């Protein structure tokens, strides 16, 4: 039985003063967090009120914008410029064309066209 006594687990006894001190510290940090949240909320309210006051002061100084009426002819764009592509659209079209050409570049007819005449005569094309 002496062997069984040596294999028993030793239970840890917690110091009650330390436990109590830990609980007090945890409570203080929780209260500090709550106070900080309240202060942040109050600061947000103050900032919002300040921005609202400034916005109202600016609105009061400026007259409300008058509606600008333009004739219907000026609003419509020129029919010639309606069909013109923008630079970005042209670049997109060109990139699509280049990618299609690069896909079919492996074909013999297109390879022959891009090879110089002397190279065409010297080396026959290899088939892949």
C-alpha cells in the first residue's frame, strides 16, 4: 500500500488572500472599462452636437441653391460624340483583339505571315 500512497495526486490549495485580491483587481478593471465606454459615448455625443451646430451655421449663412434650368437641347449630347468610345473602352477592345490573335498565333498561316521572307525559306515550321 505504500506504493499507492506515493501515486496520489497532490491537490493545490489556493491562498484565499490572493484569490480575493485577484477578484478585486478584476472588478476594478471592469469598472474602469465601463467608465471609459461611458466617457467615449459622451464624447461622441458632444462631437456630433458640435458638427450639427457648425452645419446649421453654414446653412444659415448660405442661401439655398436655386434650381438651374437648362434647355433640353443643351442637356442632350452631340449625336456624333455619342458613338465614340472612351480611351478605356478602346484599350479594352485592343487588349481583346491582341489576346485573340495570340491564341491563334500558333497556327501555321499566321506564323508564316509574321516570319521574315528569308526565315520562311530557310527553316520549315515544326508542327506541335
